[in-house]
């Protein structure tokens, strides 16, 4: 997507510097900065401290980390230890384990002297595949939005609510939840997006920054406003992303998603999840009991980052000194609350039957 008219991806290989480069998301939406990642520790810190974030982007970043690591030491021991260190950086988004395991399986059958080149090719493949998957998710989302627009002869915009940032910043390009928004806007269908703030990390600021850069009308709202807007007919559909979807279609996503799904269900508002297939964890069924939920540091809740009128970026404390805070970063929306899963192969119901109808080559591995 474009930043000030220049095409960017969230991660890329800088041929000039011979190094992986990322958009450093810690500074957005206040400042646009990029950073090089060189060592295994650079990559691990960038993932755990959320310089890069979003399930698909975390996966692609881990693949590039393995590629860089293979150029340093292609041994089996190093491959296993890189897999372990990177896999521990964030526990909930399954794309991390998916990408690392794909790399490990492909590389350990090769002679050591062939691994560096193969690993870099694989990282590029994973990145390109992500872009194609998201573009297809967007096409299927566009069909849904087009249908809603056809039912509205007044030409008033379709109001879409989204939570967190499942945008191009959270993927290599396009985003998952946002891909259809970009495609609808580009097709001339009027849309307006309600952007949840998404405390504590305020990923809504990233979504607003993205949508604003693309000229899509949107309104940033507090996390508690969505239910009220739905009761008053101001939300036509909800589209969110996912960090891990189980074989039966339970969806784990950014904390607060479940409450939006409950409100949507109560108000008859369609609730869709944009789901790239690498985000399906075929080894688990019950999302509530089986998915590990990342607990992040207290300071994300007790403090908030912002920019003052002198354009200085800073952090202030918002809780009384010494107050205990809790920071579960994700929650699980049970499949019964989900209208449909929008995958790269089409839209299906949130169930094992639905997922297997689109992905018959996979097997449910849980009991
Ligand atoms: O903690 P984050 O910012 O990495 O969480 C991101 C989300 O929850 C996204 O909705 C999810 O990863 C899907 S991104 C296409």
C-alpha cells in the first residue's frame, strides 16, 4: 500500500543494504520510521516488543529471521535453537509456529551448504503468498460489501466496524480485514469504517492511519462504543482479523473482539472474520480452553503513549502509582457468534465442516 504516494510493504529485503527492513510500528501513527533487522536477537525483539505485529506479519518476519540465521550458521542445532527462541516470542498467533515449522521442515532435509539460499527463497515465498492470500480475502469481502450496497438504493455508505489492526501493517500487504475495504473503496462503493481504539496498545491508531492514507472515511471510537452504535442501526457489518482459528472455527483475536461479537449477535449485525489459511490451527478445537493467551506487561495498561502539541512523542501514566493491572492480549469468540469466515478460497461457516469444505487437503488433528 502507499505511504505519501510511495508503495510500501510492512517487511522487505533491501537489496542495497543486503538486509531485511521493516516499518517500525512502535512509532505509528505519530511518525513513520523504518528499521533494519540483522541478527536473530534483532528479529526476536522486533516480534516480542511489537516493532512488527499482526499474525501474518509475525510469521513472515520469523521466516526472514531463519533465512538470515542460516547464512550465519546452517547447522541443525542452530536451526532448532532459532526455531525455539523465535517461537517463544509471542505465544498466541499461530502463524509464527506455522512459518517456523515450514522453514524447519524444508531446510533440515537439505545439505547445510544449500540452506541459506533456500531459506531466503522460502521467506520471500511466504511473504508473496501472504500478499496473494490477502488480495483474495479482499475479493470475497468485496462481494459481501457489494451485496449490502445493492440493497441500499440511497447510496449511503456501508458502515463497517473493525477491531484492532488487521490491516496491511499486520500482514505483508493488503491486510485481511481491511483488504475488502480498500477494494470496495477503489471500486467506488461508498464505505465508512468505525475503528475501535483497541486499548491498551491502541492499534486503532494504526488502522486510522492506514485508512486515512488511502482516503477511506472512518471514525475512531472508544472500545465501548460499538454496542451502542449497533443498537442504533449504525453498523452494517463487523469484520475483524484472527490470530488463531481452531479446526471448529473458534476465533482468537485481539482482546475485546468477543464483546463485539456478542453485541453483534444480540443486534443481528453480521460478524465476519477475515481468515488466511496459515492462521488455522488444525490441532485444537476448543479455542477457550486450548489456545494460550498472551499476558503482556503491566506498563501497557498503566501507561499510554501519545504526541503533544509540540510534536514530542511521549508516555504518560494513567493509573495511580502502584495500581495492579492485568493485560490479557487476546480473547476467543466461539464459532456460534460468527456469521462467516472469509478465507482466500471463499466464505464459509465457522465449523469443522465449513473449514474442511474449503481446505479438504487438511486433516483435523485434535481429538
Ligand atoms: O497484538 P497484535 O497487534 O499483534 O494483534 C493483532 C491482531 O489481533 C490482529 O487482529 C490479528 O493478528 C490479525 S492481523 C491480519
